[in-house]
């Protein structure tokens, strides 16, 4: 009959297979996108990690351990009596486990380094030194915790000149914390054997009771140090000065 549309042809077997394949691929693609979105959400929900650092200049330079900030997507720093603030990574020296951060804050209490060439002019084997680390307490809160360590050697693994050897409580070892003499000078920065493993002889591994610190003189090339401040009169005074300059570092990976 004139004006009637042509009869609709039923799809053949080949067309049905193509349609089925298209639907299957569409379903697979949708599931893949959904799984990727869920995985991304899970990563975003991961809690931040925390570490220890300390101010080395009043205008916002923070020294810490490279392992504390490694692979960070975002960094934030909270210094005593200050608001939490975003930080920028300025230097990262993996071989020595050192990192330098910058924050936009002024007037920070800070620690200074002795300008002596030799660490033996600042501390001797057997001397006690102070440190302050951020640790999680039994109630789940993260707090600045002081500790006393004893210098046991003026060289690191394999007599490496960049490191000090310390004896200190195992639950007070937190990389990135300052090691301070009774005069208030930074003589080292806490690190771990794992972070400096290239300096360790595999045939003669150090005792797990040994604690390592990067010598303070090693890091002076990374920034312009301020003039030394008046020395403290005791290890207790040095500990209090260190507490005021020690900051909490929040790391999002």
C-alpha cells in the first residue's frame, strides 16, 4: 500500500551478538569506573601520619627527617602555641635522612647550631643530651615528650663522620627530633638505621639498641643559620628550649 512504512526487519544472529558484546563492555566499563572511584575515596580517607621536626629560624624554617616527609602529597606543621599551617618542602636529602620545610609564620622560637667545626668541641662520649619527640600517649593524644640520651660514639656506622651514636629509650626514638647539648646547641637530628642503611656494613649490623643521629654541622649548608643565642645553663633548661621549638608535622600520603 502506498505511504506505508517498510516492515521492520528482525535482527539477525550477528547483530544480536554485537549488541550483547556492547552491553557487556558497557557494564565492565561502568564497574571499572566505580571501583576506581571507590579506591580513590578509600585513599583519601586514610588518616594522616605524624612526625617530629624543629624550627631552625624564627621566620618559618623547619628541619626534620627525610623519612618523615617522604612521598607526602601534603604537609602541615603545628608549632607550640601556633595554629596549624601548610608547609612546603624546600630540601630533601635522602642519603642523610634530612628534610627542610618552610612555613609562613614569623617569630618562632628556634634552636641554633654551634659553629664549631668539630662535634667533639660540643659533646664528648658519655655526655647526656636532650631531645623532645612527638609521641602518641595511651589516651590516643599526640604530645611532645622529652627524653635524655647518652652519647656513645662520635661517628656513625662504619665510622661514618656524618653521624653520632646514642643510647636512649627505645620508645623515645622518633626521627626528625633535635639532639641538644646542655648548652642548648643542636648537635644532631635523630634518624634510624633503616634510613641510613647504605652506611651500614651488612656483615656487621649494629645492635638494635643503638640510636643514630645526623650531626648538626652536616645540615648547615641547607640554610642560612641565625646567630647563636645565649647558651642554656643546664640540660633541663636545654630541654625546655627544645620543647618550645619542636613542632608536630602532619603528613598526607
